[in-house]
């Protein structure tokens, strides 16, 4: 049985996530809903929001992108619109965002309590770090702190939406949906990316590498060694680190010690 194509994520960076259209597409249906509700009423606004989600889905299909997220966007918009139509209150459109953010906050907090912080699990999967990497106390503690920041963002969103829904501030809900959406996500993503092992404690990457070798016995830390004469092969191997599953490629200089210097 043949396997499907494997996506190499080892070179994935924060900028690649920020450039993903799926993040920015999520802000359009609520803005269209709020603007249309203010201009032409609740029912036309509901139709406009769902239509916007459908157009986004079609645009992704034309670009030959995966439709799963777009179909999920149509479903989420339909649920939000349905709640608003049943209650007759435009602000109730945002209740699903309250529940989803509360759920993700709980899920992220649970991952920290289970000593498997979600942000660390994502980094481990993307960069193909060994299993022992996240189990190390110093690494786990750093990623637990980052995951708490994401818990805070989810809770901030949920609380803000609840307060504005209860106050009936539909316009402010649209503004909050935009500001707390992609811009806050982008800022926290960049912050999480910068708050890596090196910035958490200056110089700790080098020390941590040796400590991991001693404590966890990571055989994959140095994936291959080359004699100095094969420097071109070593550089080629290092350039293909992700696809070849390597962590570090090193030169073995022991054979060079007996040679006379010119």
C-alpha cells in the first residue's frame, strides 16, 4: 500500500504561517456580517456572511488549496449566523468564538498540566526533534511558559467577546474580532518564535546540547561525521538536514592530527 506524499516541515518558519491566507480569511465573514447588519438588517447580513464564506471557499478551490479549512469556515459561519437569527440579536453571532476560545484555553492548560505543553509538541513535530527533547525539564519549562501566553490570548478573546456581547456592542465586536484575531496571533507567534531556547537564557543552547547528550543519550544529535577531505559531501548533507532527518553534521578531524602542517 503506497503512502501519500509526506510534507517536509523542517524548514517551516513563523513567516510561513503568517503568510497563510487561511488566517486572514477568517476575519472577513464577521466584518461583512456587522457592516451589512448596520446597513440593511439582520437577515441580509446573515446571507452576506455565509456568501462571503462560500466565496472564500471557491477562491481556495480555484487556487488548488486544500478545501477542508474553507468548508469548516462555512460551517462555523452558518452556526454563528443561525444563533444570531434564532435570538434576533446580531451580537449573538460571536458566541461561537467565546466557546471556541474557552475550549482552546482549557486544552492548552491541560497540555501544560500533563507536562506536554502544546507549543512544544508543535515545535517537536515541525522540526523533528527527538522525543527526549521535550521531556528535558529546561525545554519543557520554557515551552510551558510560551503555552501559557497562548492560554492568555484565548482567555482575553473569550472575556472580551462576552463583555461586548452583553453590552450589545456589535461594532466593537467586529473590531475586537479583527484586532484579537490575525494581528494578535501574528504578534504572539513571532514572540513565541523569538522566545526559543537561546533567548530564554543566553548561551543555553550549547550547554543544553551537551546536557541532553549526557542525560538523554541522544544518538541523533550528531547524525553524521565526515573527514575534512569530504567537506563538499558534508555541506550537501547539512543543506538537506530536514529531508534526511539530521540534527547536526560534524567533521571528524582525528585523521588530520597526524598530518604535518606546511
